[in-house]
C-alpha cells in the first residue's frame, strides 16, 4: 500500500468502481459496488457509499487524493460539475474540476452544443485516458465508446471537437425485453452467439426503409422461420449497431478506436470491418488512465 | 333487430369489437370487450368470449353470419387463416377466408414478401373498407394506418401491391414508459398538447445523424431547458412520426389517405402538411365497411 498515489473513481449511474493507482499510474487494486449515482440521493449517502468501498484505503493513507468521473458529478448526482464545452481537452477538464472537499474532486462532463446539445459524463475521462495511452490518436481520430448510450467522439489536435450519442444499447434492451419482438426470442441470455445473424442485421441496416420499419423484420423473419428464434437477438443487435455505424461512417475516413467492454467492442469491430473499414484499435476501460492523466494535469500527484 | 344482416367482428390483439350491420351495411349496434386475441388461448375460450359479447344477437337471429378480421386469425389466435400474398384484393381475401363453422369465417391477413417479409392482419380489411367507401382511391394511392405498428400500403388498380410496417407507436410507448427519456417528462397523460414541440420533432427527423442519435436530444433538450418537460412527449412523437413519414415519402407523389383513430390521424396529417404534402384524406375505422364488402364478395349476404 505504501506506493499508492491516487484513488481513481469511475462513478457511473449503476456502479461505483475504485482503482488504487501507484507511482506510475499502474492499477494496484480494484474494487466495485452497486452504489451507482442513479440509486443514491443526498451528500451523506454518497459519502457513506464512498467510505464503504474505500474507507480503509483512505484511513491507511490519509494524504491520498481522490478523483472521480461519471454521473456522480451530474445535476442528479452528488454535486454538479458543470459541463465543459467542445472543443475541450484534458487541460480544460482539469481546470474546471469541482472540489468537493480538500481531497475529493469531480471531473466535469463535456457538452457539444454546435447543433442540438449532446452530453457525456465519464466518457470524456476515458477519452483522455485513450489519448494518454495512444498519443497517435490525438492528431485526428474517431473514438467510439459503445454502450447503453454509445458515444462517437471526433478528436483533432488533442481536443474533442464534437461528439454524438446513440441510444443503441438502451434500444436493444427495451426491444429485447419489452417489445413485441421478444415474443419469438428465447429467454434472456440463453442464445448462443450467431455472427451470421448479426451481420445479416448489419446488412439490413444499409437498406432503405428506416429503422422503425426494419425492426419489424425481427418479428417476421422469426414468424416465417427465416431465422431461428435464438438468432433473433443477434439480428436485432446487428440492425441497431449497423444503423449507428452507418449514421457515423460519413465522417470516418479517420482512424477509429473502440473503447470499453471487450465483447461489445469486438461486435462493433466486426461490423466495421464487414462494412469495409480497416480494423479499429481496441482499448479496454481507459478511465483509470484518464483519471491519472487528469490528476497529473491538476497537480494532485 | 329484424333488419340485421351480418355480425362483423374486428378482433385484434387487445380488443374484440362487434358491429351489427343492416341491409345496406349500416352499423345498427356496436359492442366491445377486452377479450383480445393476445389474452385468449384455446378454441373454447375464443368461443366463450364471442358468446359473451354477441350471444344474444345470434340467439335472436340464428341465421346471421359472422365475419371476423384481425389477430384472431393468426397462428397465435383461434385458428390460422394463412396469409394472402401481395398483390392482393378483396376477391383474393374472400376466396381464402377460413370457415371456422357454418356461420363464422376469418379473413386472412396479407404478406408482402418481395423483400423481407412484412405482414398485416386486420388492416387488409380496413383497406378493403376504405376502397369501398372511396372508390377513387383504388386506382393509385397510399393508404396509411397509423398505430402501434403503422402500415403504409400501396394500392394500384384495386390491389394492395405492397406495404411496410413501422413500429412507431410501440417505440413511442417503450421510450415514453421505460427509457431514460421518461425521466424528465411528466407522468403519462398529464401533458397538454404542444404542436410546436411536435413539429420541432418532425423537423429534427429530417436532419442527419440517425434515429438512435436524435432520440437522445429528447433528454438533452430537457436537460438544457430548451423544451419544457411537458413538451418532451410531443417532441418524441414528432421525431418518430417524422422518421416514419420521411422513410415513406419517396413513394408518395400519390394520393395519401389516413385511416384510423382521428386524433392520431390528425397528428400524421399535420406532419405531412408540414413536410409540404397536400392535405390527406381522413377516414375513421373502416373495418365494418371492409367486412361488409368482403361478406358481399363471399356471398354471405
């Protein structure tokens, strides 16, 4: 424990993840709890959740600073760290970090208000981490963070110049669980993966007709036995991810990096290559690296 | 009661509606129950539901025929009346009606399998009714039946040549009730209508970026107070209906008729005219007229 330098907190809507970072930013220990920002209310409750997870780390090294990113800093979280506007970089995020007390600070989110406003909280830190780990991306790249609300960020000259959110993961979950499309599907989680059905969905997304129409084929392909019941979830996934990628590809002659859950990133990589794109760079969760880089910029360490 | 000639049944997933029709097809009486096809299982249960609603009509005039359309004739209903393929018309539907017993028959649905299969059950009968009531539509028109699963049917020379389903109403309900988008909205049903927010959503649907991205603006426009909380449901409705119409408009130099719930049809008419289309023809539920026309073709009356 003596070599710890920072407690990095990735505090999202559904989970709190803590990383104890060493002298060169390496992860010494990891912990997590279900105390996500969506389930907590009131500063005392947040403080108690933090103490429950890392109270012993803090007791052992009271001088350690804590730096958090994610929904904990939203207007519905512990305390709001107002958004930084695009174009934004690590320096701007660090400069507008919100100090909660002498040892704990929150990284703000980013807003792109060039057209209708779009927002991220947590992903800005993962982007900083990706650029720290892969400096070649800083010049000109598209960074994609797939998930419930996927983010497609354009990076140029070290700054996030703009980004777009796609509700792909949430639409998948809603349609999978609550819509007429689930009736012909096996129960959640019981399907073996069908890359064939997934790519068939990606291809269907390239056709005319619109997403609201194409979704209905998940039902009819099952009804007419053109896909097996356990292929339908992958077809639905391909359709939604295919739409997301197709909406963004106009912009993607640049280098593409995928950041996040490896299985989900592999799915996006498969779709991108199926659509003729080069193999994207794959990065796992870069939030610890981002918090480390921001802590350095903030001179916390 | 002596003048009754037919019991017409519009038997969908959620409701059973019965119409007692007179000598010229006029509606003499209407009844409905919640015994939709989605809630019933087994022939006895269907027969009992039918008897509960119109048993007295049948007892008074045992010679009356009954003709039903809708999900009652699906493979998950009472008994399947196999789909008629496009192009299809009243004669084809009548020829392939399924006799359940000496007095009760089911109208089949339609399938368009030119590309990925698309299906309707119940709407084919409403289309027959619309063409009976408005013969000028038979030559060349687009008939739109908005709803949970909206149908856009192309009619030429009296036949349905093809159609497309859009899951617009279901997506609205899912997103309104279960998604992150509902968090900033007032509880269901408490919003005054905002035609301004609706048309703003219709306009947003014309922009690039894709539906999965544009949906997220329902959240951010609320977050940044660019729309009031009670305007968000109408913005979401405009976005979804705008996407549906835009996907189909490539095809719509033809005459457009809207069939169904007057409030919902008025919303579609408003969006169509906002997008530069001429005022569409508006028709209320045309299922009784369709069942009457089909009963004539079948020589039941």
